[in-house]
């Protein structure tokens, strides 16, 4: 293995492990540890697990290592005010850390550029989410990125499998899968459409098999009604519309359906006009637009911004937009800063208790609006790199982002022109 590749790999791995050994989001890690302990201590399956079942299965598989250690007499230690023990929390994050390494490998093999792969592995935002927070978005992104690489190799059926697996970790993975199905319909490839439908139905049914006896109702209540808002229930939201409406808990904006229809319509028009063009380019392009739309119009979570990083790197490579790849790293740096200072405070993931060490940047009034405005500015700039003529990443982008942040800070935190 190349020395530079090995060094990058080791740095990305060691940093994640070191941080994961003591930091974590108290609420999310508390939910994950409760569900794992419930199974290994009582034998009960947590059908109210706050995510899709495949995430739970993977966590249970790796948690078995910890269960063996505890049965052997290992005495784990708690760190400050975290609900999870130190080794316990680390083991729960091993799947996500391994997924990060897998994404690094796929990007490296596909692009042949260590810099592009490092833009993901050494991105502060992916390190922050996997190592510090304990989020599992990388589990979704690994099969997602793999699916796009399989599309590039014209292995459409394997790509469909990969996208469905991605969607079973987080629903976003079903977007490129759905776009592929729509294309097959419009191209009158009905056999391929049927095969894709069978793949999606079969894998989904297999994933939910343990729920069939008694858990489907709990999943419907805990995920569909609560998280997806199927009952009109409200969930925490960080998007620009909720921020300006003064709503901390809200459902999806009605504009989400308009944006979704626009993405599908634009994809169909694009494919009909350019039938000989690369399927990979169209799928990537409109998946990026869909991710941006979700971050603007739905109950977006901070970690959803991370989806754009590997997608932007892939799109930058196939369209020779080096500026977009560079911007993806800056995008991650800024997202990390915003999430830590405006949404959580710098001590929350470390100690388990929120506390503003730097009062000029943390614990601000109307911090959600400042975050939403700055994120919206970055999303617009990302779309500019995607759609406009390829250009290099320039320091002016950093300055412009800083100006957006400072203007939002001044008008909404100091002047308080909108009080929420």
C-alpha cells in the first residue's frame, strides 16, 4: 500500500477511535445503548428502535463483542455525564467507522486520487458525526457511493441492490433507486423495472421479517408516525423555513412535495433530451439536488448535510470540477463549526452537558436562524459549483460564507429583527 494512502487511512481511523472513546451525543447514544442492552440483557427485541431496522441489526451484531467482554468480567467505565460506557460507546460506533474507511477505499479506487478520497475521510464533519456524535449516516453512504460506482460500470442490477441497502439504512438511498426505476419506465425497459421492483420488495421484506410477528405496529408508531410525520406529528427541524417561522418542532414544508416533483420532472426531461448521456452523471446530479431540497424543505437534521460530501466528490471527478471537490471539504469544515457552536455548544458531546465556553459564538439567541441562513448560503454555493461553468475554489468563497454568517449574526442575534 502506498505510504501516503496508509498514513491518511491511519490518521482518519485513529482520530475517530480516540474521539469515540469518550465523546458522544447523550440522547442518541442513550437510545442506542438502551436498545442494545434491552436485547442482550432481557432477550427482548426493541421494535420501537428510533431508526430503520437494518441499523439496529448491525449495532446488535457488533454489540455482541461487548456483551462477550462484559460476560468475561470486563469492567467498563463511564466518562463524566454520558449514558454509555466508554468501550460500549466505541463498539457501537465501529460499524460507522468501518463504513467511513470503506467510503475512502471506494472513492480512492474509483477516482484514483488520494486527495479526493481524503476530502471525505479527513473531513472534519464526517469525523465529527462518526467519532464525536455517534451518527450512522456513513452506513447509508457506503452502499450509496458503491451504487454510483456500479452504475459507472453499467452493473445496473447490482447498483439497484446497493441503493436499496442504502435506503434501508436511511431512506435517502431510495432516491437514486427510484430515479433508476423512473428512467426504466420512460425508456420502456419494463423487464428491468420489474427486476428492480423485485429487488426492492424482496430486500425490504427480508429486512422487516423479524417485525412481522408483533413489531410492525410498533415500527409504524415509532418511525412512520413519529419521525416521518405520518400522523401530523411534529419533529425537531433545523431548516430555513422552520427557523423563520419561529418553529422548533414542525413537519415538512408543503414546498417539499413541489421540490420533489421538480427533481423528478427535471431528471426525466434531462434523460429524454440526452438519452446517450451518462446515466451516472444524471443520477448524481439530481441526487445532489434532491439532498439539497431535503435540507431546505423538510425536517432536516444537521447530519444530512454530510450526504452531499461524497456525492459532490464523485460528481466533481466525473465532470472535472475540481473546485467542487475542494468546496466539499470547506463545506464540511463550516458545517462542523455551525453544528458545534450554534446547535450543541462545544462541551455537549465531550461532557454530556451543554455549556457555552465561548459566549461570543455559542448559546446565542436565535442561533437556529443564523445556522439556517448560513447553511442555505452554502447550499446555494454548492449548487453553483454543480450547475455553473467549472471553476476553481477561491478564497472569495470563504470570505462570502463568512459574510453571510456575520450578517446573519448581526441582524438576528444582535439586532433581533426576528424574535422567536
